[in-house]
């Protein structure tokens, strides 16, 4: 399969060196090491990709906030990855598959918590939509750029807090109530959900795009 050709836009916002992240989107599809927590481990691994995209968005936003000329196409490309990975695929796994299974495991004790996470997903989509709309005015001066950076920083903060809640509370709880068979069912269902994206090259496209943005922005991988 040929990789998608992504145009590289060079702009000035320099760190000390350029190292591509060791993570790749959708690496969870290769997960085989811990069958006990197979399904929830796939969710956990996706957090690493989401953090990677957040670092790219944060660096681009920092550059814009410091007066650098960042093309609208750069933000639009980052938002495309966010919308199709973080929102469409990751949230879909939770909203339509994981959360309903967990809801059936409890007698109401954790339903408010699951409802809170669902509402945070809605808030995330709202912020993505607001950021996308604000990019239309990128060339209209400092006030417009200030609005863009404000929305972007709010989205980054919201998403990092949300991921932390899911890592510290959701996944440990899920691992206590889901059986081994539940975990394998989750893993297989998640794999089916991603099958079309893998076969049509969508995964590879976003890997290429994300690596291109990391190279432009000289993002350091986090260990």
C-alpha cells in the first residue's frame, strides 16, 4: 500500500532538535501481550496517540500565540486527525461499546460517572467544532488569533483532564468488573470497528500526517 503524500509546510518555530515520536496511531490493533486486559489495554494505548496529537496542537498554538505565522492548513490537518481518531474512533469505542457493557455490570452505582464521561465527550466535540470555525478568521489579526489560541488551549486542558480521569478511574474499575471473556470480546469488537480504516489506508494516512507535523514542529517524544 502506498503512503498518502502529505505536503510539508515549513514555518519558523524551532526547538533544539527534531525527533519523531516512537508511537504510531492505531498501534492498539497489534496488541497481543496481555489477554487478561485485552480490550481496556487497547483503550489505554490510544491515550498515547491522543497525547501525541495534543502535543502537536499545543506546539502549533504556542507558536501562533508567540507571533509565528502558522498556516490555517496546519491547524486544519491537526483537527482532521483529532476528529477522525480521538472523536470518531476512540470515543466511538467507549460510547457505543465499552460504556454500555460497563453499565450492564452495575446496578446504578457508576452510571452517573459514565454519564459524566459521555458529557465530556460532547464537550470535546463542541470545542473541536468551535476551533474549526475560528480558523476561518486566522488572517484577521491579533484578536482573531487570540480567540483561536484560547479555544485550542481550552480543548487541550479539557482533553488531558479527561484522559487522566479515564486512566485513573475508568480503566481500573473496568478491569475489576469485566471478565476475561468480556475483554476478548471488546478487543475483537474494536478490531472489527477499525477494519475498514485499516484496509482503505486511513490509518496509514494519519500516521503520515502526524509524523509530518511532528517534523515541522520539531516535537520531542516523551518517554
